[in-house]
C-alpha cells in the first residue's frame, strides 16, 4: 500500500512539473515588437548615397533640394516617369534608381537642350549604365510617348523655356500649349506632374521675363497647366527664397542656385 501511494505521489509531481512548461518553447520564435524591427532604408536616401552615382552629381544635392523634391513627386518602383528637358540627366538618374528595373524613365531633350547638356548624357547612359532610361528627342510639339503610359512627369527649371523668344536666335519659337498637350496625352489618369521654376514678378510678360531673366510668373504656369487639362493639386515652399527680389538674371552670382522658386504639383483627372 505504501508502494502504491509513493508511485502515485511521484506521478502527481511529474504531472505538475510538466504543466510548468509549454509543449513547445516559444521564447525564440516570438517575432520582435514593431519598434524592434530593422528600419527599411529610405529609397530616396539610398539613391542619393549610392556609391556609383555619376561623378559630380552629389555636389548639387544641397542647392537642388532633391531629397525634398523627389519626396514631393512621390515616385514608386515600377512607375514610368518623364524628365522633361532633362539636360545632363541629374534627375533622370535619381528617378531611374527610384523606379527600379521594372520602371522606366524618359529623358527628353530637344536639340537645343542636348547641345547644352554636351557629352554628359552619353557618359551617363553609356554601356547600359541606366538600363531603364529611354532617351527621347525632337521638338516639344512633336514629343511622342505612348498615350496614357506615364505615372508622373517632372519639369525642373525648364518650363519657362517653352516661352523663350530669344533675340539672339539660339532657341526656336516653341508653342507651350501644343507642347503641354503632348505631355498630357501621355499621362495616365491620376498621374502627377511637378513643375519647378524661377519666380518672375507678378504680372510679368513671359516673352520678356524669360528672355531677360529666365524667370516666369507662377500664375501663368498655373493657368497654362490647368488649361491643358490638369488639376492643381498642391505646392511646396522647399525652394522659396524671400531674399530674391525677382529682378536678377538667374545666372547672376548673387542669386545663382538660390533663386526664389515655386514648386507646383498638378494631376491628370
């Protein structure tokens, strides 16, 4: 009888001890709290700090405020984006990195912008360096990109040139309305268009302010983009400079790289 009681007591003790443990030890399988998860790298910062960026580009980041500009445009992987009058391709490269291998960036220059850019595009895109970039050329009124294929477009200090009526003849007489119509045709519904340009005095005639100063009245830009069928979405003051009185040529050392600039976003309905 004592033997039976001893065995029973031992069994109870073993059962109680076993209840103190879960069937499986989950201490090492519980996922860490959200605050402990490693932070995802910011894609814009990754593009800006890439070790293989084109030589000299990083020196322009601070005055261009490209981090803030790209955040405002809000480009995602897989998008198709137009860099309008891309010049040497500073923004084209950053956009290329942001849209990734499944995306596409159209680097558009007319003959005059291509001449201004020199050999930078050739060097930048040589040997398939940016495989998702497509170079596009031709007059702006004849820009041909597949209809409703673009998710976004970026105009950086370039839209005013469509109003340029150069007295020296170094720029053809371009038609802003026809040129914008080609862009709008290529945009998908909902696509964003960000326009950055140098501010001219309110009420300025663009034919005069552009030729003399390379500036344009922001209200003219709003009017022309909305007339083209886009809707004004928002604006940013990231490149505003109240110290600029809008009377100096943008290349004047007193204001170069620090002009007062507007940053507008439009959308295609």
